[in-house]
C-alpha cells in the first residue's frame, strides 16, 4: 500500500514538473546570456576599464567625473555585443574619480576609483 501511494505521489510530482518546464519555455524568460551586465575595474595604476555585455542595442553611456564632479570623459555606445573600453587616466593626475554607467537614462552603476 505504501509503495502504491509513493508511486502515485512521484507520478504527480513528475507530471507537475514537466508541466512547469513546458510553461517556462512558452513564457520565455531572458537567459543569463541575454541579461545586461556592466562592471568597472581598475586593472592598473592609471587605467579605468568599463566592461559592458549584452546592451541589446540600448543606449549605454559611460562617464567619468573628477573630484569636483566635472565630467572629464563620456562615451555613448549602441552595440549588441560585449565591449571593453580602457581609459588611460595618466594625464588626469591622482585623486578620486566617479565612474557612472547609464542605460536608457537610468543609472545602472556608480563606482569611485582612486588614482595615485
């Protein structure tokens, strides 16, 4: 009797899991490869690197401000592929810089970078 109940419960569970999988494929959710990703890194003493993945042809603006919040760099991209932009900051001097990434006029990431 217990085996029959366990078997029936497993059959119901498998049917529900299969139906859930079917609904997931119909209502397509963006995969991890399609999700917009951005990061700002400092690989060297005077380098700031912006990395953008999957902008999906949306307007992405990369900006750098100095410590007085004066914009010293801006680049707008509209590409559908991964992009890496290196900014050589050796002529800007030491200090704290604010890096901002906007997508469709909405701020996605803000990071402070200190150059020595």
